[in-house]
C-alpha cells in the first residue's frame, strides 16, 4: 500500500458536474435484482460505456439464480465485487472466482459464452458490472479474460482515505488492468474522514462518479448515495467526501462510432447484429 497525500487542490481546469441521475430497479440473468444506472431511459449510454449495474442484497433469493450461460460480442465486461463471491466459466475454457475487492475484466471480442454464478449462500452480495464498448477495429478481436484478486489491486492512501486503482494510472501507479482500448480510469475511493481529494483527469474522456455510500461534493454539487454525477471533464477533479463516503470514479475515451445493440451483441451496423444472431443460432459465435 502506498501513502500519497493527494488533497492539495489543483490549479488546473477543474472538472464540474453536468447532471445527476438515479438508476432504475430491474432484474437480469435468471432473476437477479439490481439497479441499472447506465443503460436505462434517462441515461441510455455514455460513450464508451454501455451499461452500469449495481447489485446488492442480503437476501439470497435476490441473487442466487445468477447469470446462466449467455453470449456476448463486440464489447468488454467489468465485474467489481465489493462483497461476496461470483464464479465465472466461459466457452474459451476460463474459470475464475471473484471475491471481496476483486474484479474481472473480460473481452468478449468476436464472441464468448459465459456464466456468472454467485457463490454466496448467506450474507451480502454486492458489486458492479460495467459494459465497455469496443471500437470497430477491435470488435472481432480474440476473447480474453482477466481475473484479478483484491490483493493485486494497488491501494493508495491519502490524507483522510484510500483509493483503489482498478484501471488507469493514479499518481504514477498503474491500475490492476492496463492497456484497454478506451484507456479507462477506474478508481474506488473510500473516505475515512471528511476531506478533499484531487484526482488528475483526462479532458477528452467522458466520465462519471457514482456514490454507493454516504455523500460527496464536486464543485458545490452534492452527490448522494445512489446518484451518478455526469462530469464535464477537465484536467483535475476535486471531490469533497464525508467520513464514511465511498464512490467509484470511471472515465474513458469516447469511440464516436455508431452503436447498434441487440441484447448482448453490440456492433456498428444492423447487418453485423444480424450476423451475430445467425452465428449464435448456428453455434459458430465463438469460432
């Protein structure tokens, strides 16, 4: 664990809040209860992000049915576990188990069929799943799977809290996942006392903060638990967190290409979607 004091306010252009959103309660998989934050009516997409789900319950009937085998093509999935266990198995032969604080970054590429099954039979299962689009040149890339345990996620202490570097770079420290198509930043920020944290940001990215405990402030905008703040990205972000607040900050380089989506297939044209459906029907999606 690295100790870096990051609370000094930057003199560079400061990121502000464009708009606040709340997710919608829904179900997915075989009946897993979750909140869809990106990918619903008020916030359909945020290029390059296609979907953000928060799942969390201490009632096993809300999650134990899990996500039985299902296909993907043309994008990547990120699953980040806060609490509980999620097993993974796919058509490429990968298996894994995500536990507290761990994450999975999967490139569906040209096609993959996988299942995600909770292995928590009591207590809380809680986490996020993020769908990240791929540019046209990489939509038919080879599938890949990265299973990263919590102990391999860099943690950086700052005055009044802790920042976990899931992807991207923070203060020269590389995140657990690197070299992804949209060059994402993905941080999990924990405030142990009321303090301000300054994070270097990338002005050409699209980005957001989602608060999952307590509340934070960004440029006098209060962001409460369960709210996503769409950001006007500049070169730095100042977050004032209350003691006990927790939030994820995510940004990525927009792809700026047409998006045609049909369920688990995300391509650039309708013809490509039709081809993906034929390939899945004919059993050659992953060939």
